[in-house]
C-alpha cells in the first residue's frame, strides 16, 4: 500500500471511528431519507448534539446530504455502504462463533 493510500484509509477510518458515525450511515443504508428525529430513533441512544455533530462531519465528508424529505446518503455514501454490505453477514457468523465459545 502506498503512503497516499495509507493516508486515505487513515482519514476514512478516523471519520468512521467517531462515535455513532457508522450507526448513522447504517441507519440510512436502505436509501430512504430520514428526518432528524427518525434518524435519532434509528440510531438509538445518540444525543441530539452528537447526532448534529456526526451529520455535519458526514456531510462535510460527502457521505451524507439533506434533501426535502430528510437525510440520506450520497452516491459516495451508498458506495461505502455497498462495500460494507458483507459486514452484516460477517457479524452474524462472528456473533454465532462467540456464543459457541462462551458455552
């Protein structure tokens, strides 16, 4: 991996590691716009202040936008979520293996 690629992945991971950033994106993965309140409910225990901060960061990063019906992912955000699509299948397999380990 080149240093330019390392910097790019570092920047992206830095953004996604921010508390609730992935949850905000994940809540919008179906492509349907959500109002602020609905997005807050979809994410869970996020405070309005934290949600505002994450929305601002994700909008500045070009992954989220706001339209007449609410917040939704941009084409770049949809591309990222598509690439993370295998995460759900992996998470299910991983959780099952963790449960078996605990027994």
